[in-house]
């Protein structure tokens, strides 16, 4: 049976970009089963723009954050597969088709992801995700030029969790599995996508990867991460701390990936603090890694903070 895709678009004050996002879904070579826009308490014309499109379901809620919005869309969806798209990003024309055709051929795939483009506010191409992540390069080498490749070995799974190349808008997940896992975690502003993705990986054996761009992720110069990197990295560590707690019950390969990701997060927090002139706090940020993973890399992380 052909999969039916429900595309969920959370939107908060997205009047400037929402139409582009919706149009990219409407232009799909494999039509979406439905498009659901969750207006997360916008004060601009976001709701009016969504309502202006025939066939788009609009759900309005009080401002509650992107995780609550995505979960609300998933709860309302009637398709058997979910795909997500942030209102400032867009899909490539074959994004759904490339996943749907493979799903129809291979029922053993637990979920799907793929490559995507980084673009700036002007639309200029900055790079592609798989080429810029170690796990992505690993899978490109395995694919050896093929359009499809499967993440399935412990080493591939650990690398994907540690530094995944697939963003939310490249994710295709069975709605039943999404609901079973409880969706995206609420109460976190950073790394909530990694939290859900890792829990999904922990329940998966075969992950389908499309080795071509499925869409564009827009990098904003004024994003919260760039405005206040220390706060963003602290929030990143906070989210991963909760994930590390859950990881005690995950398969060994996933636990390894979570530990590596936490080490990178603590190092990034230390770097942000160091650049802010907080040398002692920077050392304190990475010391827990040395206790948890007493190895040369952990020691070098601490020494690099001491040196500044």
C-alpha cells in the first residue's frame, strides 16, 4: 500500500515565509495526503496566510513552543506517515516521493531521513548536511554514488546519534511510532529534535537515507544561538542531560552516540563561556565529561579550556 504523508508545519509569526513553505509542499511530485499548519499563537498574519490556501488545515493554539505545535499536528493527522517542515524552510520537489517510493518497496525500514541544503537569508547555498557531518560522510562512502543507503550497523547508528546529518524537515516517521514515543519533548528550547530522534533510533534497526537534498534549512544571522551562544549551549546541555538519563535503557550503540554528543555539547558550552571571558566556568563545563569518560580526549577538552 502506498504511504499517505501528513505534513505538519508549526508556525509562529511566520507571515514572511509561510507561503513559500506551503507552496513547496503543494508542489510535491508525490502529493501530500494533507498539510496541517499549527499557528503557535502568532500576532502577525500567519493564520490568515495559512487559511488562504485551499486544502490546508489550520489549527490555532496559544503560544506553547515548537514541540507542542508539532505534537498537536501529529495528533490531528490522518496519514500513516508524518513529515515536518518549519515555516522558514522548504522542501525539494521530490522530497516526499523519494521516501514514499522506498517505503512502498521495503516494509522493513523503521524511518527515513536524507541530505539537505544550508542556505542563508538571501537563499545563497552554504553547503550540504551530509558532507559536513562525519556520520553523513560515512554513509556517502557506503552508498558509493547510490541514491539510497541504510543505517544499520552499530558503528553507523552510534555515529548518527553523535552527530546526525538529518534535520527535522528530512524526517519521515510512521505516525503510530511517533505517538508511541510521545512525540517531541516539551519544556526544551534547544535540541528537542535530537531528543526525539535519538529515542526513535533506539527503537529502530534499519534507517533509510536518501543521499540527495530533500530541502533547504535556512540559517538566520539573528538566531537565538548567535544572539546568546552561552544560553543556547546551556540549554543544549540541559536537554541532553535528560536524554542521557533515558539512554541508560537504550542499546549500547545508541548510548555511545549519546555520550559522544554530550561530550561535544559540554565542549561547545565551554568554548562559548571561554569566548565570553568566563575561563573558570568553561573548565567547570567540561569537567563532568572527564568524570564520565576518563580518556585522552576528555583530558584534552579540559586542558583546552584551561589554556583558553
